[in-house]
C-alpha cells in the first residue's frame, strides 16, 4: 500500500461536477494498492496516517497526530483512491501500471484502509473508487509525505 499525505486547509473531490466529499482543515490522502498489498498493510497504513505527527502543538511545532487531538478539535481526512501512485515511468515515457492492484483487489484494499481509518479518527470523507474525479485542495505548509507499507 502507498499513500501520499498532504496537510491541507481544505480539500474536496467531485465526480461529474458534483462534490461527493469535502473537508476543512486536515489531511488529503491519495491511496493505492499494489499487486502485493495485503489487508494487514492497509490497516497498518491507516494507523500510520492517523498517527502522523504533522499538526502543530501549542509551540507551533509539528508534534501532534490526528488521534492525539480531542474529537471536537480533530482535523478531517479526505481519502481518494489513485492507482497511478504505482505507475512506473522510468523505462518509457508512457507509464506502466503493472504494479498496481487489479480493480477488485484495489477496491477491497481501499475499503479496508478507509474502514480502519474511520475506526481511528472522526470525519473521514472519500472519493468514489474507480471514478474519474476532480480533486481540489489548499496545501497547508506545504506538508507532503509519501508512505509505503
């Protein structure tokens, strides 16, 4: 499993011009499964995302994680599936997606990731798996991390 995690002031995802998920302050997570990914890795990735200490404490230092904050002050999370995270453009100018999980496995692992994350933090919004989506976000920092599990 792989995720690109961005701290955002706001983010939204639309399908066919209709907003289907949006958040205020929080994390934008682009998530993908590889052919070798397992449900255990999806759960571990959710725990990593919830535990990332990238929110400022009282001294302005990145020292707090989503799950460290009070539920009433907890930032939100927007999760969008993006199989292209496993794209390989090294050997050719046309990316190969052979490392990406197939549709059914990818969807199953994405759902495991989302469900696990929902059990760890409140306010999890999602895109639509397999759909052509438009994502808008305002980076905060910017803070962007790539996590592989």
